[in-house]
C-alpha cells in the first residue's frame, strides 16, 4: 500500500502536505502510510482513493487496475448523463420519423 499511495500522489503532483490537507489528515499520517509505519483505516483508505482517483482495492494491492473510485455522487452524475443521452436520442429518433 505504501508505494501505491506515494505513486498516485506523485502522479498528481501533490506533496504529502497537500494530500493531507485534501484528506483532512496530518502530514505525518501520510508520511507514515507511505513509509509503511502504519496503514490507514478502511475509511481513510476510501478517502485517499477518492482523492487519488483510484479504487481502494488498488491502494490496498488487491488489484492492479487503478480504475476510478466512484462515490455515490459520481454514480448519480454518470447515470444522469446516460439518462439525458438516451432521452435526447429518443427525441431525435422520434423527430426523424
């Protein structure tokens, strides 16, 4: 986990301090996670994954697929986009008849 947190943080161009601020954690907590001194709780892993744009499973090492961590809010937005697309397509098909 330690390497993945650091790798994702650096890929986004974030310092430990910036990540800690976004995650509402201390810089020392981030440093401890990245050095392997401690591991984040499940809740903190989810928070870090959301900020870093990967799945919690990727951070933990369960998968090598980074994916996108979809929060319930992100899921609703994506579903609404799909609904709008299909409604617009349906209207367009009806107008073409």
